[in-house]
């Protein structure tokens, strides 16, 4: 099938502790007796169903290999594979088990979170590479050497093989209900339906497509290792390429907790981020190493493997000081409280607002644009608590505002954080001599953690229930309720 290729060149190099996503790295040691076959000690990484991350160890002839588990706190446990081979992909299956490929043993393995193995032999001569959960409730895997094919295995272990035009590398489920995989030697991205119908899309010669993942925009994203590019292909087959700096060799790619794409590099000692619009930022890794598997963990952090440094790295990315503002509104049964917002930035900002009841339930969320010279206001009574998810109308609420920039304002979307928003809230308090008085105080600037992920997920759930409740009103121009203390 003919494909359309559009190429963009856009990148920036950043220090690991600067730019829009300040990164905090924590390194944990890999296997105590690492196998450096081909320069790798570990290969693939996935979020497990048990709140931990699981990874595949490298393989060398005659040396038993393991599937590893690492907790969010960095404690590792290893489970020796009966068949003795790992070196491939790993994923969480629809049955709540871990599934992995045994590259040099011609098998697909299943592992429970308690450590029980079951192995399934692939018919014929196959070196399985990667594996993913499919949209049909089965597991799908690639064959990287032996016989050119892609396979499907049911949770019960029934295997079906589909021939391909070349050896496949990585595989991912698409938003269109199909599976997508890379064919490095053929410079192709391929799509296979659950029924086994394959369509191929040709890339530029020498591209060497490797990693692949479903992006947050509904498109498939992939790496071109030799060409040094990141690619995007729509379900219709339209391809866009984004060039990296010379010397880049991107391999594995995953969606990060910030809803951007993150990728490891085999040679440049860098961790890369690309937004869905194609803006690229590169961060030096803490220890120079070949990059391998990468995944968002159940803890909301980004994890990746430093393969020849024999380390697993936890990366916290929501670390922009001052990008979260915290305050409260009180005595709403007596009088209204007014939230005023302004920006010190040079471009439009988004104020993503999350309102909590005293028992920590999220009762409403909304977002508004704040211009550089503008002043926006919300009424607590009319905007924040007038359409709550919970039946009760709260008289006291906690307010958190996440300041973001770029794109449409959406409190349910993971943002690009900025610290250029300021906010004040005017509250009614009991006066010392009786009656009530109004005071205005600034919201406190705070450094976020992975709570950003929880806030946006909860807001997304409120929106998805379809009732219309829990969505607070829009901002209005002008200042309301301001009064000197």
C-alpha cells in the first residue's frame, strides 16, 4: 500500500534538571550476576498487574536466566525460567498474568505474580521477539528470526501463526482494533487484523523501524533506529517523521505518565521525549549506557533500563516547582468566595482547577485560559460547587490548580507544567468583634509529584460518566471579591 510521508525537524537538548519536564532519576541495580550478551543485561520492561514492574533478563548459552520483578521502592526478585531463555518481550495479559517470549527456546512463557511458570512451544522454527496484549483478548507476538511470522496465543495456550514478509521486531495494539508491528529488515510498519489480514506500509530505505506503541493521540508511534527518527502513522497509513540530532539511535518507546512519548537510545546516552505535536526534548541519562525497555509504572513514574550499566531507572517527571497552587474556600453557607487568576508568562496559560470536599472526594473540575495580561475569576458558589458530582453542596472545599501551557485547556489531559500562574482567593471569616469580614490571600505554590496523574484521571472519570455533574463552570473576565486584608 502506498503511504504518504511528511518529515519534520524539531528538537531541543535539555539538562536533566531543566526545561519543561524536570526529571528526578533513581537508579536501582540489575541482576547480581549480569549477563552481558550483546552488551545488554536486561531487555524489556512492563507494568505488572500487581503494582510492580517486571522485566526480562538477557540470555547466554548455558546460563539460566530469569524474569525480574522490581517494586516501586526498588526491591528486586528473580524467577528462574524453566526453559532457560528470556531476552525478549514481556507484557501483562488479559488474564492478569505476565506473558513473555523465550527467544532462544522457541517458546512463549506465562508467569503468575506468585512465580508459577507455564511454557508453550511455538510450532516450527521460531525465535519470538516481542509480545503484547491484543484487543481480542489474546496475546500477540513477533518472530525475529527463524521463520518470518507473527503469532497469536490464547490465554489457554493455543497458538496460531500468520506468515509475514520479513522478521518482525516489536508489536503493539492499535486504537483501531488491530495489531501493529515493525519489520526492521524490510523498512516497514505492518498492520494485522485479529483475523490475520496483513497490510504493510513502506518507510524510507535504511529506516530500521524498531520500537512501537499506541500514542495518546490514537496514532501508532515508532522508532527508526538507524535513521535516527521518531515516526507516527495514522490508522489510515499516513506517516510523519521527526528527525533527532545526528548520532541518535532510538530503540524502545512508550507513553509516559505525562501523555507524551518517551524513548530510549542505544548509543547517545539520552532519554528522549516527543509530544504528540512533535516537539522533541533530550535528557542525559544518569549513567552512560545503552537504553533498552521503557514503561510507565503503576506508581505513575517512568521507568527504563540502562542495559550495559546493569541498572533500572525510576524517573519522576512532574517536578516543576510552583506549578501547583493550593488553597481553600470556607463559609460558603454564609457568603461566596472568589478565586482570581493571573499570569506572569508571555503566552496563554491553562488553569486546571480541582475542587475537593473535606473528605478528599473530588467534587468538580474545570479549566480556563489565562492570558498574559488578563485577570480571570471564578465564584465558589456559582462555579466551583454549583454542579458537584456529590449530592451535598459543600460549605468548605480545598482547591488545587495545576498551571499548564500549550494546546487546549483540559483538566483531564496530562499537561506541560509551568510555574507562571498566580492566584488569590477571597474568603469570608468570622470577625473578632462579631459578624463576618472578607480577606484575600494568595494560594500557596507547591512542587507537584505524581498526584498530577491522579488528578487528571479522576477528572477524566467524572467526565466519562456522562451525567454532566462534577464539571464546574467556565471562568469569567475581570476581578471579583478582592478586598485588602
